[in-house]
C-alpha cells in the first residue's frame, strides 16, 4: 500500500490561503481532510456548499458529493444528518469521531451512498431510520457502541465491503429487510469466529447476527487511527456550485509526501487533457468559466496515487454597475432631483464572460428586486434611497452602492405683484397681492398690467 499525499494550495495575490494537511490510508491512498461542523441537510433543497456539498446535481449520473470532511466530537450528537431526501448523493472519504448519537444519520432517505468513510468512537456508526435503497460500502466502523443500526421500515439497503472492528455490537437489523452482502462479498467482522478452510478469503459459514452469508476473513479497508486536522482551504471564495473561484493571477501549487521510497514526480492535467509533470506553481488562463485540475503522485517504486480532481471557476472580471436617470431630472448642490415619471436605469459596466450576471436593487430599504429594466420611483415627495449591486455567476459580487434622490412631483406656486400707478412695474411691500389661483407651469408672462 502506497503512502503518499498530494495536496493543492491556492494563493491569491496579497493573501495566502493557509493549508493544514493530515493523512490517513483509505482505499489504498492517503487523503487530506478539512474540518467541518456538524452537517444537517433537511430536504432536497438543502444540498448546498455551506452544508458540505462540493459538487454534483443530485441525479443518478451526477450525485451530490459530500467529501473530505473531518467532524470530531460534533455538537448536536451527529456528524452528518440527512433528513427526508430523495435526490442522489454520496458521502465519501469523511472522518467522523465521538458523535454521541450517530456519526451518519439517515432519516427517511433514499438514493444515498456512504463510501470510504472512517467512523470511529461513536455511539452508532451509521443509523438508518425509515430509509431505503441506500448503500454503505468500503467504510471502517471501529470502536463504536453500535456499527450500523437499521430501524422503522428501513429496507432494501445494501451494506457490503465494510470493516467492522471492535464495536460493542456490530449492527442491528431486527426486521431483516436489508442485504449484508452483495454477490459473494460480505463484510469483515472482527468478532467472527468462523474458519476459511478453502482459503478463498470468505468465511465457511455465515455471520449469523446479521445474516452475512459471505463474511470476509480480512479487513477490506484498513483503520488508520487518524488525528484531527485544521481547515484545508480557508478564506477562498467558492461559487454557488461549490467550485473554488480564482483569477488568472491565482497561483496554484501542488505538494506531495511519501515516507516510503520517496516521491518521484507529480503529474497534473487541465480538464483531463495531456498530462504534464509538475515543476512549479501554475495559473489558470483562458475564458472565464469552470475548469478541472486532475493530479496524482508517483513514488520511486512506481506506486501511483489515485487521481484527485478539484473544480475551479475562473472569473477575471468582477461586476461593476452604474446608475443613470432619464428625463426629467435635475442636479444641483442639494442632490439629484427626479419625478415619478423619471426612468431609473442600472447599467452593467463590467462582468464575467461566464454565465449570467444579475443586478439587484432596493428602494428605501425594502425587499431586494431583480433588475430587469428601467424603473420609476413611487411614493411621497422628498428623499429616497436607491441601493444596488450586481453579482456574477461565480458568486463574486460588487459592494452595494447607494444614492439618495429627491422626488418632486409638485408644481411651483407663483405669487404676482400689483404695479404702482404710472406703469413703472415696481411695487412696495405693502402693495403685494397674493394670487390664490395656481398658474400653470407653462405660463411665462409676467406682464399683469391692465
């Protein structure tokens, strides 16, 4: 088994992204993990990056992926809790320890898969409640009070190829509606006391407590007693789709460890095209949009690490928005004056060439609205605040801008003056006569002589 890890570090101009690595052998390779708080997903709409999802769309061909997280002594009693979902998802290569209820809890869930995880020192490794047609495969469940527990109409779940090591009770399946083997492959049970006389790696009699007809004699997955880790990426912006957002100035570095024969080389590729040897940090150039970086390490004995993939979203053009006013409008030392008929326009001056950039605005602190064309200002005369911003498809958004405008729909009130005898056109203060009828704005004559 090779012991190596290739990690990826992203450094943005003037800001270094700190990386803390840890390694543990899982599925014939060493991975790195990022620390995460307890993850709770209720309903199909909660499969988001904030909830640990790093990729996927939830279909059978492209399931949501929750991968690479370390949850140690989680609050709330569980590490990952999926609740009332039907979309397809995979929980992969996660390390969860010391959960007071369950490391992974599936409640009323279908189409889930748990693979390559190490679930240790928990009350329950995996708990299934009213959950069906899920798969638990290739995991380590060690030193839990219970390994896997199925309850309340949990059926047609497949639990196979796992290593159950030193658990208080390996599992519970009182209704016996789940499969603990697939084909001729079951699980490894450390408390199995059967023989393998034909040396085919399969026990000669079943593991009776859970009706595993083909118990494995050796652990299919090694338990590595992993230590806690710090965050893998800290401060690097991510897109709504879970991709790391970078510019063409973001330096991407790869590093590898091999405590055995030593590292011979690191190979990497963009979007699965030609492979090249890594010799120095590189950047991503080209049109704005999604890119994938594939990479793996090789030691001096030719042991090859499994290929790892990271998704990046290149966005070299942050959005920039300007506001303008149609007619009628007037600008003076007080500010910008408009009427209820004045069109207000938000112009997108700069944006990413990838995806759709959306502009939003609000008036006087009300709800944010999607900008779809010029709008007018309603309400009472006086000051009003218009705030606005734009956001690229990558999630990059400009700072909110705001302007105070003064709405004025009231016409002026004109006062006339009575002339002195002789037609001089002048009048003393006490000869002023107030005109009680408003004169239309378009009247410009000032000659009121009889």
